[in-house]
C-alpha cells in the first residue's frame, strides 16, 4: 500500500467510526449548501422536543446551574438536550471530533443520583455539560489534535483540567475540531475535515478553537473550553458571536493537555472558557481557581479568585473607568463593521459615565516580529516530525480546492516581516526572549504614562480593540492575527465580547486609506457587504497581566453598557 493510501485510509476509518458513534435516530435531513445560515435548523429539524429547545436556548449559565441544582432540570435531560443539539451542529458544521454519548449520560446519571440522595450538588458546575477542544485528554479516549499519526492512541489518564471539571461536578460530553498543527486561525485537518461557520457556511469559524466556536454558536454546548497562543480563543469567539477570556500565563491548569510546539515556553498557550454569556466565562474561571489548581499543576500560580479584584478596587471601584480605543494597530486597518462597533462601544461607555480616549500604539511591529519569530524558532521541525510519522502532508494553506474567493495576497505580511523560517540556535532564541522581556517592560511603561491623559489619577483601565481586523471571512482568507497576538506576547489578560452584526446599509465600503503594508491593502479590497452581511462583530477588552477578575468585571460593564445603548446612537461618531 502506498503511504498516501495508508494515511488516507486511517482518516476514512476514523471518520466512519465517528459517524457510527452518532445514535441513528439523531440523524437529520441536511439542508442544501445554498442555505448558508443554518442557525435555525435545530429548532425546525424535529429532533429536539419543546423542553429540549428551552434547555438549549438558555444561554445564561448561571440560570442553567440554578435549575440543575434545584432539580428542576436533571443532568441527564440537560446533557441529552445539548448532546442532540451538538450532533445537529456536527452534521451541519463538522465541529466535533470525539463523540461518547453513553459515557456522558452515565456520568450525568451518577450526578443526578448523588443530588437526589444527598440534596447537595457535587460542586459549582454540578450537572453541567461542557465541551472540550481536542487537546484536553480524557482517559480511554483518543486525542487526535488534527494529526493522522495520533489516531488510535487512547489517553491513559485525564488531564488536570478534566480532573478538576469532574471534581466540580461537570459533565465533559464532546470534543471539538482543530486545525492540523493548531497554529492556524481556521479549522481544517486531514482526519476530520473542515469546520464551517453556522452564520454562513461559506465562511470560517476561526481557529484554532474553531470547533468550539461553531458548536457554541449553534447552542450545542452551554460552555466550551479552548486554548489560545496567538488568538485561538478570541478569533473564533469574535467570528461566532461569543464571549471568552484569554487568561494570563499559568493562571489556569494546562498540565496533561496535549499541544503543538510543546516545550516552547517563551509565549505560553493558555486555556479559557467560551460561552454565549459572560456568566459562563465568570462561573468557569472562578470554579477552576477555587479548586486550587496549583495542587495538581506545578506551573499554575498560587492565586485564588479575588473578589476585591472583581469589585475593581484597583480601578476606582468601577464607577468611572477610563478606556482607550485602539482604532488601528498600524498593521491592518479594521473593516467598516469593526469601526462601527468601536464607535458604538465608545458611545455606550460615555453614556454610562465612563471616559474614553484614543490608544496610542507602541512598538507594534517590533512586538509582532519578535513573537512570530519565536513561534517559528524550530524552523517548522515540530510540524514535520508529526506529519512524517503517518506520511500525511503538512497543510500549507487553508484555501479550499475550489477557491471560491481567491486571495489577493501573495504572502501574509508576517512572513515578509519575519523572513524565511530557520531552526535557530539556543543562543539566538535567548536573544529573542531577552528582546521580548524588554518589549514587555517598554509597553508597561507606556501604559503607565497614560495616567497623564485619563483624568482619573490612574493609567488607562483597559484597552478596547478589534480581536481581528475583520469579521468571519471566506475559508482560507484569515491571514492576520496581530490584534490578538499582541496580548499573548505581552501576556495581557483579555476578553472578547459581541457587539453587533454586519449591516449592509450601515457598513459601507470606505475610500482607500494609506495602506500600512501589502496585506493591509489586500484586506481592504476583501471587504464587501454581500460577503459579510449578518456576520457577528466582536471586540476585545485588554487588561493587565494576572488581572483576570478585573478584566471579567470590566467586560461585564462594557457588555451592560452596550445592551443599554439606544438604537438611535448606534452610528455615533468617533469624535
């Protein structure tokens, strides 16, 4: 058998086994490809009962948990409802990897029995089904992580996060798709294929936590866990209309989870929650911190959840905050819907009594080049080793074969900036790490100097910026990630929150600006309201390192202000 036939047969067998894990009565009639927005299918496909639709449409995780803990809803019925909806999402967007219905329902039944017998929930997440990106190992299940060579290898133990979720009473119930190598802002691999965006299946859900993004947008999970090394939580959250938290290095437990570039600790990958509500983000983060993860993961900081930080005691109690808006990072100018979202956010915050100023960017190109050079310091060796184990080719583009929307970009700007990747020496890597440390210090000093402009006696409390310069784009065209990578390089805690949707009447194409680089020009020319109409538009709130509680609280303030904003002010000027 040829090597190509061998790895392809492994993929075919894995996909067949995945399909066989779906209960036959849960198979639905798939709408034609011309029906691009499929968000309404779960309500009309006939699979979910009225009660199951009520359960899965409950996006407030706090309310879900209240009904689980009061036994108004059992964990079995909640898990069944979300599982059925997750399977619908899988058939429509190809968002799942591991499907283990019986195992999840057995766990839910055990939790119901304990609550009935004792009258007490097992923990703060009692009975709640939670989806996991295909990095978080579970004993007895494969963790493929987009590589053919990883098929057939069952984990012999749970990762620390899964251990803690079980201690908190959660029900891990599905695992979700990722790109080969993880280092893509889209989601496609040879084993499971391409994941699509339920708002428009011709567009990407982002990546690398794109399976989670698509699943949660379909309300096939109440709470999902992804990871982020350069935007992998925030990009799919922005593209799919979700909330997320990118925490600082070593605040939440990564131990035992698998990863790409393992051993690269200059810019650490972090895990975080994704949800349709900020309540889900807060509840998960607090539950895991309260579980004392440093007792199981030696890298986690011994820092419990701080109510004083959540009350914004270091930010004037949250009564009059000062936010700075990053209208343009100097690498790629945001598309019109992102600019409108920032104007909306500014108007909402000012109406709520907060101050908003412009953010002045600081050494962005140096930070971008440093971070991206660190990511390729091995010259791609890690990726090639994993691919060579099975003979599968390394994926070098996310463009589909038909290239419905061909890219006008010869190469991403980051490749121009970094140059040809090479396997660096240890000494060369040390110099990059030293430069990164110096850049972090320089940016900290820059942030501190904003005290002269805020009028609060404090530096800027948080920055508001795009998470990506555009909304979800056609497959293969998500090429820029510096709005997110900036925070990974500087280790700033940050959240993404949804603001609005692309409106073809409001978000008109703009006249050409002075382009920052060739990619900025290509992205400018990509914009067309007929492609992006109806897509979610999300922004990013950036705080300081190790202040997750404050970032969550400030995001709640912004989210609440936006929800109170009168529609007549949606076109408020930048002024």
